[in-house]
């Protein structure tokens, strides 16, 4: 809970909006915190690395981006090696993943000749970092996925969907109530509930296995990006690789969290100064893809996915002709990316692939890992 004495400029603006219009949905609060045109978290800073608030897989080791680059090449070949293909990254961070991916993809020169690089990025600070990292590749920048030119596309989305705004619904005695952000004592931001139950919450709950006890929290991704992405793939060809954290199946729970300086924080404290995220519902993404005519495979754990792509062999290659310290660093990165212990990403992160139904299983996925129909 934030107090009026420690209000950030964005907190003051949010407080004024609530005072004038009433409590706002969690989705609007999250959108303002992350994307406000002046004070939004992603608008004002580079949040990555030791001096930022969090670290993503591409920043841990070059192996991650390299393997995704080889996956993109194999996917392009599965598509019939079209003469032109868009390689699109959603939320490309510092450009590290794309740089590593295309370096590895040079093993197949024809892919480099066919590909056009597109980056969907709204942050001026991160665009500057991407330009520095990717200038020789002459990428195209876009504010939205729908601005990417038409044509077959291979889309990479690593830790993108977790930062899209969600709505939250809380189960009450009379049904599901939307969770909102309002004002408490002394102007503090607090969570509350719309007193009126909403049919939308009940409709969404049908996709989540019960029981649904009083006080249970249901989350829903508000963005139209999943449907837009699947529609494009189904209509124009291609595939999308979604890598993020969250459970393999839909469930209940409050997963909204804030991270600041690599530590968890109160999401209502210092709006605009902390990263806000929520777990990704992979079952929901698959349902939306199937509804738009695309196929969905997975999710796999990140550990299994990277193992199937050969991360162990790549690590061994990187360790050749190196000293003990360098070999230790590669081993540590391998464990962090593909391990299943506490604090390791192998089990926490999942990988879902959306693709054209005519392709068959995408690289690293087996036929039996296709999502045949929406979850009940």
C-alpha cells in the first residue's frame, strides 16, 4: 500500500483519476504503470541487467538466443524456405536475443538473405539499445504487431506476455467481482472489489478447473495480441514461439507482482518505478489460437525445449579451449537456463508454439504435444 507522502508523479496522476472517475480495473492500473507516455516504467528506462530490475534469459548466456536462431531457421525450412520471411520479436529488450539468433543463423546463408527483421517495441530507451546492438541488420521498428507488414512470419516472444495488462476477478457470495484499485486513508492506493458481480468472471471461470471457493482470484489477459498473432499465422503462414513463466494449465491465484532492483515489491507502491507482471496462462493462449484457426503445441518446459535443441552440446562446444573460470561460467548459465532447481528457469518457464495447421509439429515439438482442442 502506498501513502500520499511517497507518491511518484504517476501515483499522483492515478490518484487524481480515481478521485474523479472512481476505482479503476487492475488492467488499467497495470497499463498506466508500464506504458504511461510520460511516467510509464518501460517508457523511461532500460530495466535489464544488474543495474536494472531483472535479468532475462538472453542476458544470461548467448546460448539462449543462438538456439532460438537455429529454431527459426528450421521453422523457415519447414515452411518451404520462402524467399521472404519476417523475423519478428515482441519486446526485444536490448536486442541481445536477436543479435545472437542471427549470428547463429548465418550457418544457413539463404535464411539471412530471406529474412527481414522487425522489432515490436514501445520503449524509447530500449529502442536506443536495440539500435546500437542491431544496426548492421537494419531492423524495422513498430509500436504494434499489426504494423508489421503482411507476409509469412516467424515470431519470437520471450518474456513479453507476462507484462501485458490483466484483469482480476474475486469470487464472492453472489458471483465473481472485478478487482479494482481505489483510494484508502490519506490517499493511499488500495485493492478493492466492484460490489456488483460480473457475468464475464463467471464465463471465464468455466475454463478453470474447480473448486472455486470464496476469495479465489481469477486472472484474464486483456490484450488482443494472442488472437491477432494466431490470425496472422493461420492466414499468412508462419509460427510464433512464446516463452514465459506460468503454469502449464489454467488455474486460480493472484500472480500480479512487482519487481524493483531484483527484489519483489508491493505493486501499489511507487507506480511507474517497478516492473509489473503476472503469470502467463498458456492454456488460454492455446484456446485463443485454436479459435483463430492456428495450431498450438505444448507447452514444454524451457528446460526440455532447450535440451531438445542441443543446449548441452552447445555448452560443451563453448567450453572447448577455455580456462576453468570460463568453463564454470558456461556451466552456471546452462544450469540457470535449463535446470529445475530453486531459482532456475528450466521448470518455471514454459514454451508454447503457435503455427500454421499445414506444417505439422514445429521443431523441438512432438506430434502428441499438439493441443487438439480447447481445455474445458
